[in-house]
C-alpha cells in the first residue's frame, strides 16, 4: 500500500535529519570512569548486560526485517539499515564495554538467527495486503520497544547519577537516551499513517497477531523473560507496572482498540510485563 505523498515526505525528512543530527556516538567521547565498579555492577550490571544484548541484536533484527518485508517503502529501508542499525549497534558496543570494565563478562547476543515465523511472514508478505499487516506489526513493535527504551534509559540515568557515577551518566547513558526518541517518532508517524489505510480484516488480523505475539523487548524465551523481569525490578518499574505499560502502549491502544471504551492499556501488554516480573521472582525463589 502506497503512503500519502505528504507523509512519505515527512518521514523522509525525519530520517534524513536523524542521520545528520544523530550519527553513531563517537567512542572517543565516552568516559568509562566508574568509581565503585563492584557497587555499580551489583546494582546495574544485569541491566547493562540486557541492554547491551538487545542493542547488539539489532543486526539480527535487520535480517528479520529484510525477510518479513520483501518490498518495504524505501524510507523504511533507509531508516532501519542506514540510521537505526548503526546507532543501536554503537549503543550496544558502548554498554558492553562498560559492563566488561566493571568486571562482568561480555554480552552474548544472537545476531543472525531468523525464526520460522518470520520466514512465514516474509513468504506471505509477497502479497501486498499481507505485507501491510507485517508492516503494521513492525511499527507497533518498534514503537513499544523504543518507548520502553526511553523510559528505561531515563530511570538508569537517574540511578547512575544517584550512585555518583557522573561520567557514565553524562557520556554513556545521556547520549544513548538522546537518540531513542527519534526512533520512536518514526514508528509513531508510520503506524498512524498506515492504520487508517487498513481494511477491516487487516485491522482484525493485526489485533489478533499482536495479542498472540506481544513480548517485552528482547524476550525470546523463558530465561530472557526472567532477565527482563530483573531489569524491571532493578529500575523500579515493577512498582508501577500498569502505568509503565500504559505509557508504552498508549498509541497502540488508540490505533487498534479505540472502540473498546474504558481500555487504558491492551491486556496483553500488561500481561507481558507482569509475566516477566513473575518469572524473575520465581527464579530468585528457586
């Protein structure tokens, strides 16, 4: 489905501006000084490892996009291949280097596995109407991922500052979190532009697949679900889980579930985050 020309131009300008104003973070600008490596690792080491893995797995995410979207709009391809991927990989390298410097092992990302479900979506995506469904799922997933990242990096920045690790706060966390809102804006504009163009059956299919497939960012198995729960607890997200979920899914709710009066957040979003916290608690208790 072809985008309206005005939206296509806005997205192209946005992507161009992101590339020009937010190049990958210069490694020479990063100060890895940590005054209390042991204390820092104890409080935020797991958070660093999870975030580093997720950022580094963007290489795999791009392979997945190339598979599931055989004929994407050019501005989408430019965004994920030329802007998003280089920025995110640099985030991952910086976070991974930081965790190694505080005495932790490096992250072990999966950078090249493409699952069977993605391959099926790619095969079906050769039918334009079904590729539009895949595109909508991509935008919704990206929007939830980037909104989660913005909130998590804000909380991490506050926590690192509280520890007195100002070099890390100023030259690691702050520059990374500065780049995430532009990614979120791309997905938001894209999803808001595509949603009104979808036929009723396409909207139904998007809702159904989203309900069945939603998972927090970086969660692909039970172990990673517990890992994400640990991140939520380390950052204090578990103390106000529903508010966090509502912030993540507000636009998705408005696009997919506007007719459901009184719905604050799609139930599958809350369930996904709650299951992560429960998995972490169960692992701690075992």
